């Protein structure tokens, strides 16, 4: 019916009776890679070693005409999103994928290839479909970032934002900025891989059109990630602005207290002088100091009213 069939390999005899187009090596040991590589006359390196390569060296054709492509795929978990390194090697009509973690994109593509007749016809189709599915996964993650930032925006644009709320908001914004940057890096990495395949003239006519469609999707996502970066910067600046406003309010309150108590402090200093005792000689000290206290409170109150009147006039002028 034109469907692919999944076969588990346990021994060398199992390899003799199959003609695969996709061999997926998940978290394999060195011995297992050497076993598979020896059968297909190919060296299969550790995918983690390939992450140390320069970006310009991740796509090449080796001396055995095997095509090497090193790409990062998005693993979007509830707790944390991250990039997973995947090494693809195209050799002898087979695409070898080497990775150390399970990816939903690979599960999805296996399910489609096993259930849909004619979904893929050769190893290049498998590779292109994996790249296309990764772009779809990135688009879904961007929609999640949009939703999170919209919720954050409603909180930030509220008239009253406490310092605790601002701290939570900054943390959420930083997480979304990190994920947005990771998505942008991954899709640019996929773009470089597709450009390499197109330049190397390794694709058939129908596959070229598929690759160009994926490239158009990548261009669309690039504009979305750029917009999200602008939105993130705006929300970050707005949140920091509210923090500064809250700090200014506290400083202003301290300034008011200082101004109100300044004349009272002056009076208190006068009251502690010996001259005050001479001036109130013949008056009982409870009456003298009680009147002094009432006068101090009255002076502080007048100072406070004067500050409020000054601030109102200042607001009216502006």
C-alpha cells in the first residue's frame, strides 16, 4: 500500500533482510554506532561531538560522498524549552539520524510515514519532512509566546503594579525572550541546512519546491520573532518604568516627611536650650512643654498643607 514499515534491529542478520530509507539512532552507544556503521560502510560519530563544530562546518560532504547535516530541533516542554542536537547523514539512499533525546517531531513523522501511503518515497523526503515539522513546532511555540506576552501586557498596563508583581513579570518576560531567541536560532539553522541542500543540487524538482516552501515558512517566522523581540523590549521597559515610579513614590514620601519634620526639629532644638527655661520661668513645666508640643504639631501641619498646595499648583501648571 506504499506505507513504510518500522523494523527493530537486534542483530546483524536483521540488517541483511531490510532495505531502509531512514535509520533513527536514539541515545546509542559507541559500540552500537560502530555496528551500524560497519554494515553500511560509514562512520557514525557521537552527535554531541558535532555540536563543537563551527556553524560553517556543520554541513559538508565527506570523502565517501556522505552528506552531513547538523541541526538543532526544538524540544518544547512545559517546564523549559531547549534545543536538541541532531546529526543527519545521507548515504546510499538512507538518512541516518543520530540524537540523544526523544523529540515529538520525530514521533509525529514516524506516525505519518507508517500510516499514510506515499507520504515519503526516499530518504530526502524524510529529511525535508522532518525540517518542515520542526518549523510547524516552532510556529506553535511562537503562538504560546504570544499568549503569554498578552497576559503579561495586561498586567503591566494596569494602573497599579506592585514590586512583587513587577518581579514576576520580569521573570516571565525573560523566559519568553530566551525561548524566542532559541526558536530564531533553530529556524535559521534549518534555513542554512536547506540552502546547503539547494546549492549542492541534491534535490529533485518536487523536493526543490518543498524546500522552497519550508524556506518561505521560515521567512514568515523570522518576521514574527522580530516582532516578539520588539514586544518583549517594550514590556521590559514598561515594567522597569513602573518599578522606577514605585521607587520615586517612596522617595517622595520620605522627602515629605523630612520637610514636615524639619521645622519641628528646629523648634525641638530651641526647646532644649537653657533660654527656653528662662523664657518659661514662672510657668509650670507641664503647661510650658505641653504648649510647646502643640505648637510643634501645628507648625508641622501647616508645613504639610503648604506642600500639598504647592504640588497641586505644580500639577495644574503641567
